[in-house]
C-alpha cells in the first residue's frame, strides 16, 4: 500500500440508464399488477447498488429485503412463499428485493423461482432478484426476464472517476486507471482508493502492477472461495492461456496438455469435466464467465505456480509451432521484471514479422512485453509505441493511451516520438477533441518529416481530416498545403508521368483543390486514388479510395470500396477500421438516397464504434441514423440519435456530425408538417453568419431550407443561399444537386414557370436516381397541381410520390402524400391494409397487444407465455410486416382495423 485516497460516494448513478428504465417499468407496473425481474452481472458491476436504487425509488408501497440467510426460514413451497408475501403486502403494492439469490439453497431457489412465475395470479407484488453473472444462471431462474449489467462505457467510467475525485486525476494516471478497471466501477473505485493523492495527481510514479492481487481479491475474491487443487490448476491454466489468446476463450486441448506438463507424471490424467462454475465450455473452447475473475485467479495464484503454468503452456505451444504465443508465455515464466535483452529482441522481431500469424491484439501484448524486458530507453520507447499502434488497430484506444504514456517517459529519437504523436493523434481523432488531434498530428508530421516522409504525409492528411471534422476550413487548407512531403506541382499542370504513384499525395492534392473550388484540378488526383482502390486489398488504401469517391460524388464507387475495406479490415482483425468502413458505406448509401441501407450500416457501425471506444465515429453513425429516421415515422428515434450525436459533437468539436444531426432534426420537422420549426432550425445552419454549419455539409441542407422557408411564407430568406447552391450543383460533386436546384427554383417561381421547372427537376432525378428525392419533388409538384385545380395530373404525381415513399420506407412523407390524395377524393391503399392476414393467430394477438402500448413483459403475462416467446414472435411480426418500430406497428394495426371496419360498414349500410 502506497497511501490511500478517501473516495467519496458518487453523486450520480453512472451508465445504467437503460437498466434503470427497465427496473422503473417494473416499479411503475406494480400499481396495477405483479411483476418480476432478474438483475445479473459480474462482481463489481453494481447489482446490489441497482437493487438499493430500486428500493429508494419505490414510493407506491413497502419494500421487503430478503437475504441469502433467509432461505432457512423460507416456506417450503412456492405457494406458501407467495402467501407469505401477499400477507406482508396487504392491500398495497410490495417490492421484494432478493440480493444474491444464487446463494440460496436448491429448495429455496425452486420455491422462489416458481413463486416469481405465478405472481400474476393475484396481488401487486414485485420480485427483484440479483444473481451472479460469473456463473451460469440457475435453472430455477432461467425462465425469468433478465436485465444484464455490462462494464461501463469509457465515457461513463470517465465521468465516475471525475465524480469521486473531483476531477483531480492527472491525464496519464486517468488513462491507466480506466484501462486497468476495464469498465468495472467497483474495481475503479478500489484502484483510486489504493493510490495516494500525490500519485493521483501524477506527482509520484504509480505502483506496479496497478491492479495487484490484493485489489482484485477485494473486489472479486469472494466469488472464488474454495476450489479444489485440481480445479484451481484448471482455472489458473485457463487464465494464463487467455493472456496470449486473441479472444476471451482458449482451446480445451491446449489447456489439458499444459495441465499434463504442470502435474507430476504419477497424477491422474486431467479432465475438464465437470467444469468449475466460473468456467463455461462451448465446443472445444473454454472461457471464464467473468473477465474480472479470470484476472483475479491469475493475480492471486502463488507466483511459482503461476510461472509454472506459463512454462507448461510455452512448452505445448512451441511443440505445436506457435512461436509468438509460446515466446510470450516463456517471458511470463521468468521471475521478476529484470530486463532480458535477447528475449525482448526475439519478441519484438516476431511481433514485427508479418508472416507470423497473429492478430493486432496479440502483437500489442508481444510489443508491450518486449518493452518491459528492454533496458535501453530508446528501444523501450519504440516498442511501447509499436504496441500502441497495434492496440489502435485492434480497436483498443483505452489500451493505447497508457502505452503511449509509457513511451513518453523514455528518451527517444524524433522519428519514434513522431510515431507516438501520430498514434496519439489518431486516438484523439476517433475518441477525443478533434482540435487536440489536429495539433498532435501536425506535430507528428514535423517530427517524422526528416526520417519517415511517408509517415509524415499520412500524419498531415490525418491532420486535415481532423480539421475537416472540426469544420475549420483554414486549418484544413493549411494542412493540405504543399509541405515537406513534396509540392503537388504548378496549378493547371498534370503530374509528370515518371513520378511514382503516391495515393496519399494525390488524396491531399485533390482534397485541397476541391475545397478551393477547382474541380478540374481535383478530379484527376482523386480519380487516381479511386482507381488504385480497385486493385489494392489493404483496408487503409480502400478507405482512402472510398473517401475520394465520396468527395467526387461517385457513390457507387464509394460503396464498392467501402464494402471491400470492411471485408479486409474484418479479415485482418483490424477492429479500429471497421467502424470507419461502415461510416463511409452509410454516407454513400445516404448520398444515393438509400436510407434503409444507410441505417443498416450505421447501426452496425454504431455498435462496433462503441465497442472499439470510438465515440467520435459513433457520433457520425448516430447522425446518419437520425437522418435515416427523419424520413420514417419515428420522431422519438430522431430525437434520441440527435441528442446523443450532439452530446459528443459539442464536447469534442465535431462540426460535421453536429450539422448532420441538426439537419436530421429539421428534416423530421419538415416531414411532419412543421415548416416554421424546420425553417428556424435550418436557417441557423445555412444562412451566412458565425453559426453556419460545416463548410462541406451545410449546402446539402439547402433544398430542405428552401422548401421550409417557402411553406413558412419566408421565400425572401432563400435567395442568397440558393445562388451558392447553384454553384454547388454546377460543381458536379453531388449527383442529386441539379434536380434539387430545379425543384427549389420551381418552389420560388411564378405560376407560368413552375410547371416546366418541376418537370425539369423530375427529368434530372431520372438521370441521378434515388427514390426519396424524386418522390419529394413529385409530392411538391402534386401539391402545386392540386392547388392549380388540375386534379387528374395531381393524382398521378401524388400516386407516384406515394409509391416512391413507400418503396424507400419514408413513412412520414408517405402520410403527406396520402393526405393530399384524400383531399382530391382519392382513396389510397394504406400500407397496413390487408397485411395482418400474413400473421399467424399468435403473432396477431401479440401485435395487437403491442399496438395497444403493452410491453413485452405485459404481453407475456397476459398470454401466459415467456417474454422470450414474445420477443421471438415480435421479431417475426416486424419482418412479416416490414416495420422497424413499435410505433410503426401500432399505426399499421390501427389502419388495418379501420380498413376492416370500413369494409364491414359498406357491406351492412351502416353510417359512421
């Protein structure tokens, strides 16, 4: 113990909003009926804290706490237990909290589980159980609905750290604490408690290891009490093997072979059956239910036994020809942390060898271990930097930052410091303030210019990307200016044919020319980048190709390059590049007007970005999801994604993501018939002034602004921006812009010119493609025709618009088209009419209950089925009807019921 920091109680409950919402639904429902819920998670994630929060929050009745010791006094049967609870409740609702229900004996668990299942037979009793997540769920509780506590996201762990330390933690110390805690709040608090105030502030070196055996045992040790010697050897060997594995599981055969080496020859053959409860087996793989318990087993083992386990694993792996993991285990079998130059050199050489099969995660571990064993400061810094680079490729910026901090503490030449700054800048670009990323990347370029000009060019281009994300046009142009990597050549002259191909230089030259408005200069360079992507299989090169294609407005080429980049990144295990590839794919689909496909890519991209710790990339995906949802009947989804995107964008200076999110909110207003609100929002984005949106994005919102302003009676606001948009359309980088410009002119034109302009816009749409934008033009034309008393022509245009909106899933705009058709006396077929006949009787019952506002749990109680059954059938319902939300399902069911009622009225002659 090096000194202790007093940790004050956290003021807020961090990162558990979804879980609290689920528990809150249980509590609110107790006013009308009974309910039950199981909370599970590994040690330290806050199961007890969530139950305590529920007890404090429940105001409708009394709260009863049952602990593990209560099982001795518990009634023998579920009926007796339920009777006891009903007697305790009386006429009022009762919340029963059972913490650590897995510790009850088998008969008590059976009674408790059965009582939960029959609660609905009477009374208003809520049963809230918590069970350990480091073991399989007991069969008595397996049929109950579960809310799972996962590790905190980096942003929530960061906020918790600030909450308990008042923000007094030094940045380098913060990075190490967050990396060591791995999102476990109890472990994070224990680590903070272990440090002295001087260590927290970075004034004294941190203890090594930071999460030592005592700290881990204090958090998770109770879950590991009492394994037999054989079981302990099995647990230790699995935990040791995972350290040099690409994932959380390991080969069962490797573990058993290592156990044979670990035990005396006279000992019986090792077996993995039955497994200790903290392990799980799947096929020929073994893993811990809880990563924290795996770390605790390894840290708390006797040092000699731990080294012996690594030695046994090294022997088995060497015999199988697995050189890199074998050498890693060999290094961990050494006593102490004394530098071993020869072993460190071999580890670093194997990690750098591209012919050695290994993922970025495994190479990270190898480089980091080599650095620990290296005495020379410059070599140690280079190896820590290489480990950080691999950690970024693996999608683990939380691991990269402490490695970069370790590299910074070593004396190193300019080239190594430049690589470290490049890695730091790339980490910030994906998950930090992009202004800081811009500065780090510029510094990296200057440090790398002399010894590594290619890396310097990469850093400079990345600095321009950071400035682009921030919406800083001068900084972006400055970064793209001719620099140490060589000038692009005189303006107006083609590059000399003898010059060797340089996609980074071409991208840089083309990007700058595009921003300067010189498409004739930009196109040749960017087209070369796009073309090289056709024959290059590296994900980085393919991402450059997709980016260049998007800049040129070649959305099909961007889609092809993005899809290939995605496949290549996944095949190589480069988890950091997967969210970026999905981002380019989502943008390409969005630019092409394929909102459903954009949504699919953005949903996948959001999940992978959050998993890789890339909050900035996640904000871009949320902005795309908001734009996709803005054409559908999901205002709540739009608001949710906009709020989340703007929260990150404002903290990290993401002007591009902020502009897209604000545009999505305004387009949702416009689609729902609120042009004044839309015009107000969009005016801030597109009109000249300090608050104008991102320099490369605001023009995309101009057509929406013109439409909103005209409908709001403010056409005079549009003239200046429309002139600018005309220049953008002539530029040719946006395939939809020419048609949108003609539509804007039609909206503003006098009656004798509008007809021709609408027809011209539709013709341009036919050339560019894209159902949504064409349908919008047809809708506006149809409205104009109806108001000019040309009903036959209006009906045709509105029918075309409705078909286009239905085809691309633009439900909120389709509603506008239907309303216009009804105003003409037409009776458009509602999208939901007749479709309920596709459902089975059970699916139809579930759909109707959900349409009435019931939750899955409430539907399960009503129909006497499990929530899992409801989930399964509801997915089938969504697929059969082609809907994406409960709101859309409710509207479809309501419309179908109305249509059936109208049909019955017509047959019987009944009057409404």
